[in-house]
């Protein structure tokens, strides 16, 4: 989102031939002086269209440029712009958005890319784009802040730009990509990124920031909280909600689902093993990450159940109560059965149970007769008779 307001002085009918000539020069300079970014840009097609306000990158790797907006840019600014859009594809930003707010996600991704380009001295930064010092040292997921969708300032200099330049996770015809297509496209983007890095490294011109990112790609170990977040994002529902009935028909005693423009998941239960096997450090790490995930997925209701050999307490929350703070109570032996018995008698409509435990208990006595999904987030034993298992590591 390296975007500027469209000023009245900008040409409404730019000379497209001249713009294409300057874009070609910008590409050549990238290849000569910044081969990693030059290679990334050279792999992408460019379409000049009026349908985007500034410039944009589709999930499939198509660059779009608005001629009227791009025409006043210098060659060095075009270098920055082209590299910026190419990085959105190389880092698979469209495919990684999930249920996050599109504008806030766009700003988080821009923070990473723009700081990377500025540090590598690629062209000239375009005034109006978002910038946060040292953002290149973080992932977009770490920098994502839902509040950026409202104020747009992104926590750094600049106003976040005008418009969004990351396309939706769709094919070129606008059809949403399924999981297998997303995985294939993300793998292809990773391959192209690594190939471009190898070519740049051979010339001795691979920026240190890029080399660090490539190293992470080659030695990837997905953190537990990213696995949990992806799982919970898959449970986020569409924009229809019975909790907010369509008021047009309520007067006629007809109840139809209304439109809730905030994507959210159903009711969530978090069970916490309080037998003393979880350290305070584990709980603190879990608190930090689960609150970020909850802000993204917005469950309709959250109930925390504390259990050792018996239920030791419960706490209920709604989205307005976030952030939550888990404070374990108890300290006896470990039994998982009380939580499932509690859920069996619970009158709510639970969608997902996340059980934080060390995994040492009586799970062999459980049967999978529940109507909800179960995620075992374990710090130790990973042997469970049903459900999805995510191994918790506070250092990852």
C-alpha cells in the first residue's frame, strides 16, 4: 500500500508510452543494482488499469498500476513501487490474510515490506506510505493490529496510504481459492523467492534483511500459536448472524438472519489443566497469543474452564471483555473427564474446545461422542484418542 492521495495536478490522461518507458527503466535499474528485487519484478506481468486507485498485486502474481496515479512518480519511486508490489506476492500476503481485517492486514504487510526496501536502499520511498522502523525484523502476523483498520496510521510515519493493494485470495476470475490451490500457490511463491535470492547472492547483492527471511523459509518451524490461529480462523463464519436478526422483518414476527459485517466464530471453550504441570511462564505466553487470536476470530462467547481432578472454576467472556487473563486455580491430580462431563451438560452451542495441558491424564478413558471439535494444546505428551494435537512450546 505505497499509496498517495490523487492530487488535482496529476494528469488525467497520462502518456502511457512514456510511463511504460520509465517503468522499463526502473526494472532495468532494479536488475542491475538490486537483483533480488529485480528478479522478483521481472517474473510479474503488469497491467495498466483505472480499476485500482494506485497500484495492486493479485494473489496470483499480477501487478496492476493506475496510469494517472503512477504518471507523476520518478523512476526511483517506480523502482520502490514495483519492488513493493512484487514482495506482496513473494511473501504470499494475500494467501496469509485469513480472517483478518483486509485493511489492517495490508498495513501490517506494508510495514514489513517498506522497511525492508528502505533498509536495502531500493529506489525512493513514496510519501504517504506506511513505515515502521525495524518492521523487517518481524512477520506481518506479529505486527497485525485490528485497530489500524479504523485509524489507518499503522503506528508509524505516514497515514497508511489510500486504498488497499493486496488482492483477495482468489484466482484471476475472482473465484476464491480452495485450500489445495492456496498451498500450491504459496509453495510456488516460496520457490520463486528462494530462486531470486540465490541469483542475487551469486552477485554478492543479497540484502541482509532478505537473507534472514530466506533462512526462515528454508528452516521453517511453525509456531504453535500460528497453528492454533489457522485452525480457529477456519471456524470463522460468514456475515450472517441469528444473534442480530434482520430488523426489516421483525415487525412481522418473521425472524431471518441479519448481516453481521464482523467475521466471527461460534462459541469457544478453553479448558486449562490446573494440576500444577503448567508453569506460570507457559500461562503467560498462552495469554499473550490467545488474546491476539481472539481479537482476530471474535468468538460469540468464550468460557474458560479450570480443571485438575475436578472442575475448579469457570469464567465467561464476550468479545467486549477482551483481553482475557487466565489465572489457574486448583493443583490436584489430572483428569480430563470432568471437562467433557461439564460440556455434556452445558446448554450452549460450543463449536471448539481448546484444552491447555501437559497431556498426562486419563484421556484413554474418553470417547469421542462430542458434537464439537477438540484441540489439545499440549506441553508434553501428544498421545490423544481424538481431536487435533498442537504441541505447545513457549520458545517458538
